[in-house]
């Protein structure tokens, strides 16, 4: 991980599967991997939010160049994004993104998108090329507005 005082991205995943997707993203060869870090899985979508509130908010205030992705499964409850956004303080809201599969990453694999790291790799490719080949999948397209915000802020950092 590079300097905390330069732009960087942390990903807080729900579980091992989400962590593997994030690590696949990290393996994309055109990604500046030194500016991205995948944190340990929290152990549930509510635990992602709890961990964020108890451990990450203060650090984000300390490091204004830090961006954060809260990565969890929506388990077919897209209203979870509104719940999670309600837990993000306004002073850092522009730097926090909430993403995840509509169901869970296992469903992405069974839908033919490959193993978790392959999915993450393809998502990174989509981000770099500004395409929606994988992000447009029915289990991921609910991320569209967050993805648009993420691309605007993160693209110059990750794909410089």
C-alpha cells in the first residue's frame, strides 16, 4: 500500500467470495495496484457497515485522500444501499461507494461469469475501458449510479 496522503482506495468486503472478487479486480494488469487495498472480510453485510462505522470513518477523516468501497451482497434487497448510505457521514459521503451483487457472488459464477477472481478481473477491465460487459449483468446492473460515481473519482487513481 502506498502513502495514505495520496489518493488511494480501500475495499471492505462482506465475505471470502466478495474478497476474492476484489482481489481479482486488483490483479488486473493495467491497475495501479499499490493504491488499492482489500481489507479482511467483515463477516456479513451488517458487519461491513458496523466495521466501517467503528473503524473506518475516523481514518477517512484523518486521510482525506482515502476512498472506500463497501462491498456486500444485497441478497435481493436493493434497499440495503439506502440503509448503508444512511450510515455514511455527509462529510465523507462523496468518497464512499456501496457495491455488490444483487444476490451473492456464487450466483454470478453460476450465471456463467466465471470464478470470483475472474469476475473481479472482468469488472476492472470494464472500469478501465468504460464498458458494462460485466457490470451490465442483471445481477450487477443495480450498481449503475454508484459505479458512475466510482468511475468519476477512482478511474484517474487506479488507471493512471
